[in-house]
């Protein structure tokens, strides 16, 4: 049997890399890239940085509404699955690519493994929440990253197909941080010093698609005590440039970064400010204080352990809250260890045997 991986966005490339390498000596693998992230620095460069083989299939689907994207991806994925036939499908996270892969596999009765299963924000207005709930309901094997995710799946009656594996991003960071430290020149190129800047990422529609809210966030962050480095997506840059009336001398906009460079930017930041789920985890693994600008988080453990400050309301107290947040990190790893090894063992010994 062949193992087919579905990816389409940056966090999925990061999760794919260690599992692909772990499985490589044991089984044949194929990669389908849906094309969901089409900017070169958000797609191609991640494959290069992570030493993942060029995708066997690229669907180049990156336009249109959620429904359009998902439908077009399903059509492309189904065609490949029908041609390959004897296979297992592995999906990652909570994107449209995830849902499209899940639906295509389920309708063809192909064994389906969902990595990062069981996350719940309990906010159905988020497309990601809908995607992850549906993917979990129709998958055959659920790989949960945390005990909270296991409990969520148990509450939904899915405990019999749930496995507590830990989060695979721990493996990816451990495998790549040493490489990044040797290869990356990003600190030199950007003239940055360790612990002398804040790193900002924003991509959630409720933060970046509302020009007034985006301007408010950046105007407040502009008054922080150190420079704010903001790798900004081209689309968000256009929104900002069209609507911002105030000069932001303390917020530096830079292009999106490759994975290795971005790891170094995270590792050396004083603190990380984000609305990304994946970066909340990466900050925690790298032991960098994280401030999350969202109404909720799926990564409850980062908040309960005190290493992630969840700010649900953007107001004048934002900068003071950020500057006062100085957490102590636990010695143990919140997200597990040797995760890709555990996942590979389950896929090879259980999924392939049953498939």
C-alpha cells in the first residue's frame, strides 16, 4: 500500500517533514500539494528548507471561496486516489485541503489518518473549526496532540479510534533548529540582536481583513518598548497600505520568511505576538513568551501552563499587558517527544495491516 500525504499550507509542510522522513525506509509515499498557499515564500521555499521531495502532484488550487476551493480540491484528489487505488491517506490540521482530502477518501472508503485531531476552539464561525470537526468525524484514525484533544474526541464518542501521539511539530523543530542556526543569516541581514525585538504574525480574517482593526492593532504595537518585526503577507500589506494613515516607525514590515529563517526569528525574539495556532506551539517549544490576539485558542495547554497570554480584547492596555508578560517555562515538553516515530509505528503496524 502507498501512503499519500495531503498538504497545502505552511503548517502542513512543517508537520509532513518529520513523518515523511520516518516512514521513508518502510513504505512508498506520495505527496499531493493542493496549491492552497501559492506564494513562493509560503510554499516552494518550505519544501526546500524542510528537505521534502517535490510534490508528486500539484493541484494549483488557490482561488475562490471556501466552497469553491474545497470542491475543486476534492475533484483533483479523487482523480489521483482512483488512479493510485491501493493507498492510505494522511491529512494534517484544519485547512480546506484537510477537509477536501477527508471527504474524497471517505467517499472512496480509503483508510484516513487525521494528524492533529481533536482540537476545538468551540467557535463555529472559524472555518478551521468546521474543517477539523468534519475531518475528525469521518477519519478512521485520529492522532491527538494533547490530552485535551483526547478528551474532546472522547466527549464526541471517538475514543476507540483516538491515539495520543503528541504534536509532530516538536520533531520538526528539533530536527531543524540546529540546521537553521548554521544556515540562516536572517539576523545579520535584518540587523537584529537577540531579545531586542518583538516578532508579530497576523493572518486571521477578523484581524487583517478589517482595516480599522488592523490599523488599531499596529498603532498600539507601535508604542512598544522595542521594534516590532512583522513578516506580512502581500495581501495584508495591500490592505494596510490602502488604509493606514499613521506612520509606524516602530513596526517594521518584511516579506514572508522561509521556515529556517523564521525559526531563527522566533528563537531570538524577546516575545512573539500572533493569531496563529501553529506559532503558539512553536513559541512554546522554543520557550519564547507568546501573546495570542484571539478570542480563544485550541492550544489550551499553552495558556494553562502560563506560557501563552490570550488577549481577547484589543484596547489601550495591549502594550502594557505584553510588556508585563514574563512567564517561566516548565522543564517537561508540553507536546510530547518522538512523535513521528509513534505515528509511523501506528500507520505501519495498524493502518496498513487493516487497509
